[in-house]
C-alpha cells in the first residue's frame, strides 16, 4: 500500500498495444478506446479529471479528440459507434472546450489587478 509505480510502467502496455494494433490493422481499424465505442461517459470523465487536475493536458486531449473523432467516423457502424453517438460527442466536446476556455479566461481575470 502506498507504493508508487513508475508512470512509464503503467503506460508501456497501452503504448505497446496501440502500436501493435496500428501495425496489424491500420487506421481507422486500429482505433480502440472510448471514441471507437462512442463511450460518452468515459470521455466526459476524462475531461472532468483533466479540467481539475491537468488543464494544460486538457487542451491537448481536446485537440486529439477532434482527430480521433474523425477516425471513429471512418469506422463502419458494424464495428464502431453510431453516427448519432459521434455527433453527440462532438457537440459536448465543443461545449466543454468553450466552457473550459471561458473558465480559464475568468480565472486569469480574477488574478489580474484592475
């Protein structure tokens, strides 16, 4: 209990799996994870955690999410999420990004002497 693992040890299997899928299946069929499943709940959880813990990484996630969403749209519906699920994801990603940017601007304005 309380023993910290090296972050590389935690991410290495994920990276290895991603590289294997990419070489084996090519894009977009190598896509895995919440975007490939249309899992809005998990994507929302990712966004909330990043917003509260790592705002700088949140911007990267949102940028990568747009590209990943485009890949998910290329999957056949028999293998990927429905077009409706992807549309809903895009809507809340854009809303979340607007809200996050507005929050960032407000935080900066509160800290600036007027």
